[in-house]
C-alpha cells in the first residue's frame, strides 16, 4: 500500500523540509500521497502536485487546520491513514507535535527521527543524541515514522502533475486555542537550519566578548551557538545552546571557539560537514573531531579571522 | 489542583556512551544514572506551582527497575508530596509507557500531567503526546512558559520558527522544555524528609496492559568516526583552507 506524507506549510507556501520528507517517504514505497491540511491552502496543493515524486495530493481545507493544532490535526490524519501502510512526517516541531497522537490513536509504536530507510519496515535512527545509531524493525502493520530532514536530499520541485483530491474535515475537540506565533526576529539564520554556525564556549570569559563571535557570524551569515558551559556561566541565553541537552545542529561549517569539547557538546555538532576548532589548549578534546584545528588565543585569533574574511572578494551565502 | 509529574531515569548526560561490541545496545553497568534533564524541569515547575498556592498536590511517578525509585525520591526531595514507582524490569516503548500512565491518570485524576519534552536516551519524543491522545486531552508540548488559570493553561512553546502561544483547557498534558525554569538542587534536610514521604509501588506487568514491544532493535552501532583533521598554523591558512579546500565560505 501507499505512503501518506503530511505536508508542513504556512497555508501560503510549502515548508522546505517537506521536500526532504518526500524523498524519505519515496524510499518506503514509490506511491507517495501527500496530505495538506490547512486553511485556504490551494496554492500549497498546487505546489505539491508539481513535485514529480508525489503521485496524489489530498487537500483538507478548513479553518480548523489554520494553525495545525495537534488536537485538530491528529484525528484527520488518523482517519485518512486508514488506506495507508506508512504515515510519514518530518521530525521537526511540526511533526513531533502531532504524529505521536496519530500513532497512539492507531495503537502503533512510532519510529522517531529516522536517518536512513533500510527497507519498508527497517530504519536507522540516532539514539543518545547521535552517540549511537540503532537499526530498528517495526512489527506494527501500520507504521508511523518521523524523519530527520537533514539526512535526506530534498525532492525535485517541478515537472510533476499529481491529481488533487479533496478530503472532508473531521470533528475537532475544541480543547485548545491558538493565540499567537512570534517568529524569531533575528538578522541571523536560525540555529537549527543555518548553513554555518559559529559557537562560543567558556573561553570567551564574558557575555560582552560574544561580540567577537557575533561579528564573525554576521560576516559569514551564520547562526550563533554556545556550549552549555557558556550558557551556564550566563554569557548567552540558552536558546543558543548546542549539545545533547540543547540543539543538535548539522551545518556545512561549524566553528567552535573557546569550546573544550565536552561529550554533551560534541553530541550536538559532530555530524557537521566541516568542523573548525579554535582553542588555546592543544589537548582540548574538540580537536579530535575538528577538520581544521587552530591552536591560538581566541582574543587575537578572532579579530584576525574577521580581518582575513574582510579581505575575501566573495563569501558564500 | 493536582499535578502528576512523570520522570525517567537515564544515563547521565555527561557520560560518554559506549556501544556494546555485540551490537545489542549500550553499556549501562556501573554507569552514572540521573533524572532525564527536561524531566527535572517538569518536576521543578510542578513544585513551583505548588509553592504558588495554585496547586495542592504534586505526585511524582517513574516507571522502571527498582533503582528508578531514586528518581522519585529526588522529586520528593525537590518538593513533590508522594511518589509512585511502577516496577518494570525491561525496556518499554513510549506507547506502553503512555498506556501505564493513562491507567494511573484514571485513578489519580490529576488536572495536569507534566513530563519532559524528550528522553535523552531513546530520543523518541512521544510519551506526552501519546498520553494526551489516549486521554483525549489537549497538549502543551515543548513549553517554556506557563500561566495557569482557573480552567485553562496559557503556554508559550518552543517551535522551530520561534515561539507559539496557546491556551489549552484543563485537564491537559504539559511537556517541558529546558528553558521553562532552572531546576533547583535538593537540600540535605529535604533529602532526609523525602525518605519519609509515601511511595506506592505498582507492577507494570500486573496492570492488565499489553506491553509487548512493537519495535525490534536489530543492531546498535557506533556512528561513523570522523577522519582525523589537521592543525593549521595561523588564521590566514585556516581561511584559505575553508575557502579553497573545504569550499564552505
């Protein structure tokens, strides 16, 4: 039977991680159907119908799905999933929020945050914040799966013409109300999805010194991260924390400055494509995972780094 | 009002995980165990609500082997009033855990159930949401700010794009983010007092719930090791490598 994928969108446009989830879903079964639940979301349906990997688009248009409250969304997904073997969504705050409700309603044990599809019932997923990889086989008849978007390529966006079918809304419990959403108004990219992350640790010695990190981040259009030690010392707020108890990041470039490399920090960044470590302690564990290590005092190295970057004609955005 | 707060005993977040050579899992013998970090936030918030006078009773629950009682004792030392230990000697998936909690909720009838947003061992991020679905309650996941009203709860939650504010009717499930509060340490006198607080024991397999795991763990392995990198002599060389060799800037 086919795969049902739940699209993430803002009622006007598709969110990009849906494309990664479509790739993952197509590895479970090539007959990928996408459900869009939203309010006045016809444009999103059109956008999805042109994705070549998508064979059918199901649209449920109702004010009840405007803000994708899980109490409202889960009963719809549960009903639509009757005809499917796999129910798939990206493992971000959108998917994590409602998919376990669907799994519970179907009496299915969910497989969370997979990084590889081995077969239609066997998947690889990180455990212990990526310190180990588990290969797991789901014995449930139906499978509820969330996928880690950064582990799958994003699907081609144009060239397809899948049929669009309407789906009736289902009753909602009216137990929760959306009040507002405040998108982080930072000039910098979001930590979880940034292409480059520059992080500071206890070596920065004060919150004011994070300016050195911010300057580099601005130059590289990077997000700013921090070690737990820097957060605990009060140098920076904990939404910047990278690590097992903070955010797990997988950027193309991760620059760790004045971070020794405690286990719990490494767990949050060691899957980054290129890692740079700047630290004055030659024995710091961070050097064991760094592609490029610079043994230097950060207070001289960072201004030099900025000066060198300023010399470059172009910097990738 | 009454809160049931659930906590899990996990390998301490500072311990370097070691995968067993036979691929059957990770080493847990003689490894330091602690309360799952976001569960500490859940316990802290429950106790703060009690201290504010809005909540009358906080009941702490854990599910696991005998040693998991330490997790409940710690919650009692922080300020929970009584504890429940559901004895289970082997791993139970979040679906089974949610079913056990549902049974306890039906008996205890709390106004809210607090949990951490995710356990740092199996990283499933499911239990709170599953419990909410089974009870047909609303949920406030990844909560970083709470405002308890008479019949509802206003919460700010962490989402990928920033923050979201919701209002949920009571009873409700709350899963806690690390930003919700700063968990306190238990004082020695409170640790002593906690030893006298009541702790009820239930046996998971005698609760009349099918706890058969649905997911087979075929293999656990080390993630691929990173190739050893190089040391660069100075900042100019670093920038040149990033630009011309790694091509990331």
